[in-house]
C-alpha cells in the first residue's frame, strides 16, 4: 500500500507542470498584441496630417500682398505669332537698283546678302544725299552770319541776333564734323569695309546703319566705349 500511495502524487506534479508550461506563453501573445497595437498607433500618428495653423483676421489683413501672376505665353504660342516676311519684299531687291530700294525692302533681304553691291549702293546714295543737304544748309548759314548787326539800334534786339548767330555757329561746327564722317563712310564703301565694326569686325547691322549711316562701331562696342569714357574720362 505504501508503494502505491507514493506513486500517485508524481503524475499530479507533472500535470501541474505541464499546465503551467502550457499556460506560460499566453502573456507573450498579449505582449505581442500590445506591441503590434503600439506600432499601428505610431504609424497612424506619423501618417496623420498635421493640423493647419490657425490664422487670424489681423494676420490676413496686414499680410504683405502676393505678387501678381505673370501670364507668359507658351513656347508654341510664340512660334505661332512669329512674324513672317512678305515674299514680295524678300524678292524686291532682285529686280530693283540699290538706290531705289526702300528701308523695308532692304531689311527683308536675307542675312547672306549683307553688304552686297545693292546694299552698298543704297547707303552710298543715302550718304551722298545727306552730304548735299548739309552743304546746302551750310551755304544758307554763312549768308545769314554775314549780316551786320551794328545797324540794329535796339541793344536787346542786337543781343538776340548775336545769340542766334552763336547758335548757328555751333550748329555749323557739328555739321562740319558730320560732313567729315560722311566722307569717311563713303571711303569705307569704296574700300569694302563699310557695315562692319572697327573693333570687333562683326556686322554693325542694317537697323543701326539706317538710323546712323556713319556708324563705325556695333551697338555693343559703342556702349563699351561710352562706359570707358565715363569711368576714365577719356
């Protein structure tokens, strides 16, 4: 009886140990669930958008004005609105003499024809007409300056006439310098150098030559020279 009684408690202890061992992993699952819940909560916290800052009426009222939106045309719009030269103007120079060309016909010529014989003929005629006009005005100015102011009895009138004469003399001096430049430009046409910059050798451009037929510098070179004169006083 003692042996049978001693063997009975052993299975009970083993069963208790088995029950305790089987019951032990349950808290781990709970911990896993709690960890997973915390991760999902953290993910929600990260992905959740931040609330918009509160704006007051005072801030909106006194905020700096926003710059206006600039509506720049699309590249395709620029291409569509590109100016096309009139075919009649483009081909007019082929049938006309250079001196008979208009400014529009001259500017419609292709770049490959820059300073060809007809363009040189056009500018030669323009320079010669300008020279003849200046010489005619110079003759009239000389005759006016020969008038004797001593016969004017009123001193105020005499002073006015003398001021007019001084102004005409300054104008005559400018015309004399311009006549010299015109003669030099005609010489450049004869030498084949007309229309090209003295400093860079690049084309001066028809637009600049039409505005100033005696130009010897391109617009960029002229601006650089004027800037140097302002800086160094030369």
